C-alpha cells in the first residue's frame, strides 16, 4: 500500500472519528436536564396527588370569587401546578397534549417562568426546556415571551414549540395568536371573553411571577346592557420586571 493511500485512509478514519465523537457529544447534550425539571419530575407520587388536589381547590375557590362583583386574586405554587400536570391532566385530559409531549412541568422565579417536558420524537428523545416572561399586554390580553428554548443543552428551533402550542390551543378552542418582541416569539392569549359569562365581565388584570409562585389578580363587573364580547386591544406592552 502506498504512503499516499495510507495518508488518505488515515485522514478518512480521523474525520469519521471526529464525526462520531461530535454525534456522541450532541446526543449527550440533548439528554441534559434543567435543575427545575429534574427536581419536579422526581417528586413522590403522593405529594403530587395532594398538590394536584390543592390546585383543583384553588381553581374552584377562584371561580367562586370571580362570580361575584369586585376584585379577586389567587396564588398557585409551582408544586400545585406540577401536581395537577402530573395527575389530573395526565388522567383526565390525555388528548390535550401532542403525543410527542410527555410529563410537562413548570418552575416559577422572579419575573420568569420555566416549562419543561419530555419529547418523544421519531429520531431521538430529549427534554425540552423553555424560559419565558408573562405579563398583561392589555386589559384583555395575556402575553408570554419565549426567551430561551433548548433541547437538553442545545438550542431548539422555535418553530417546533410554536407548532406544539398552537396545536394544543386549537384542541382547547383558545384563540391564541403570535407576534414578536426584539426577535423573541410572543404568545398572546385573550382572557376576558374566556372567563366572562353572559351577565358578568371578568378581567384578569395582573400576572406576577415570584419564587415558586404564580399570582393572578382581577375584577368582575356586571356586563353592560346589550354588551357583546369584550374588545381586544391589539397593543403589546413591554413587560415590567
């Protein structure tokens, strides 16, 4: 075998080795899990059941308070939301999430929300993590800005997540829409018409994210005679953090 052929073969072997190493590192990177998700997914089942029940009770109390004229507010902890996701959503609302989305969990910190879930794809499995901010863009429009999207430790194309969220919203018949802010995707969700009744207008006025807590506040007013749906203000204000 000539020296030139040996060099070519060794070069090809080297390239193949580097490619294999790169692929192995990429696969490993997709398996990394954010700390908030690792903690949430490993909670004991009995704790999740109790937390899910508390979430249901808080929602029932909020619905009762919002049915009366005046101001109302509530606080959901991340444990309660995760308990509901792990038990009640999993058991009663199995068709809400796309088939590839498994075991969603959330984390709340000052001004920020994290969402994580296992993704079962055709070619690979990973844990998707999303970091965002939530605020009221107008008196009827809740906004969520997505800042970081990752599959494990690797950046994730935003189009994939937008598609999953849009599909879930369609199943729930929620009329969401998308816009951008400084290049980041922003999810807009009208809330007044979804919360209100024929006799009352229920407005969500405040979304506040604290360490381990999601705080909501709003007010209920009698619907004006002959009033139709609440008008939606298309403006998107910047979040005050």
